[in-house]
C-alpha cells in the first residue's frame, strides 16, 4: 500500500469512528496483547463513559501505520513495549508532548520522555537466570561478567535484533562507553553454547534442562510460571535461580511498557484522561497482578514478588535506550552476534 492509499484508508477509518457513535471515545493502537488489559479498558469506560476503540498489532507495524496515516489517523494513543520502540515512534513523529501534572508527579523522571512525548506504565527487570543444580563457576553479580571466559560454552541468548538485547546494550554503552560495550559483546559471543536463537521462554527452558548454563530474561516470564497451575511450569521454575545484576553499583537494567498521545489525536482530552487513568491504583495493580509486571507507581504485588520486589534499578533515562540503539546494532554486528 502506498502512502496516498494509506492516507485515504486512514481518512475512511476516521470517518467510520466518527459515524459509528457520537459518544465520547478514545482510539487506542496497542502492541500489548494481554487479556488483562481488556479489564483496564472496561473499567475506564465504566468510570468515565468514554468508549475505548482498540486496534492491536505488532509494535513496528503500528508505528508505521500511524506515520503513514498522518493527519488522517484515527489513533489517539499508541501503547507499546520497550523504551526502544517508544523512541522509534517518537523519531517517526508519532507523538505530541503532553504536560500532565498527574503523570509528571506519579511517574519517575527516568521512566518518561523528558519533554512528555511518552510515559512508562509498567516495568520489567532483565535478570540473569542460571541452572540451580548446575550452579556457576564463580560468584556472578553483574552483566559485565557475562563476558568472563569462565562462562565459555554456558551462555544462551536471543538474537541481536531483539529489542530487549538492543536496549540492554544501549544501557551498557551509557554506563561503560562504546569500547567497553564492544569488548563485552565480543566476550559474550565467545561464551555462547549455541548460536543466538529463540525467545526468553525457550532460553529459560534450555537452561532448566541443562542445555545451557545461563541466560537473560525479563522477569514477567518467570512470574507467569510462578502463577501457573501447570506442574511442568513449576518444575521449570524449581530448576532456575535468579540474579538481579549490578546491585552494588548502578542497578539492574529495567525496561518499560509505555504510551504516548499521537500527534494528530482527534480525541486528545479523552486520551490524556486514559493515560492518567493507567497510573491509577487500580490499573497499576492490574499490571502487577495480571501480567506479572512491576508497577511504576505503588507496591509490587502478585507472584513476581517471589523473584524480588525490592531491588536497585538502573536510573538511566529510558530515552537513552533508544538514542543508543543504532550504536548497539553496530556493536552486535562487529561481534558476530546474529
């Protein structure tokens, strides 16, 4: 579809949204595909009378769609996962800045874009996970040690293009500089037990089975297993041990799910109300208990507490995870991390 066709289609969609109902609405494009999010939308409508119209899709596809729709886009808000993707959306001109006292006072400054283009809504920590029975050859307590030669043949990882890996390396570039980040990536590749592949779940399973010695994973994957009634999932968790890295210095790398108001939002005021609602006690508790994420506001609840509810977080502004992304890609390429 060319850009003109996309714009015409967007115009028709906007007209359809308007024609279907003259009631108050907010149009959400979301890359979050969690059943519990539906409860968020339903409760918002009950509270405000504002109907939530939802379009779901992949993050990059939705960013491209909104950019192509331009001023005809019916989208009021984009919700997506990972600060790197929020930064991509901002770079494409998808968002407009919002000055909200509620958002600015509730959300920590490092978890929102400094000029208000997007805001973090929930968190996940990227932790080191190893086989409890196999153990480790030395005391491992930071990301930098994943390049230690004593871990040769033990490390399983996702591919370098994965946004979680890009954001982690972006944080390491900020912390240690690009040269040290390159040395780290080279060393981790040397420690691979197999070519980079799979996702967090498959790599965790490989560690549990003994195929690998350790991996990196987002905490909510293990939170799901802890909450599961499936015996197999519990057995996998029984084989795993979790390390929150860098607790003695800058803290563990944390990434976010977040959202921003689109540049041409036709229902801007309703979208701001919805965004502020997402940092309410109800919404934050649902993020924590429904999808095993860490809330950006309030205490941690649910099964994820078993992994660690209090830990030191890296305070890097999440926007730098996107800014350093291109350099991270280059470093992974040089290291041969595919």
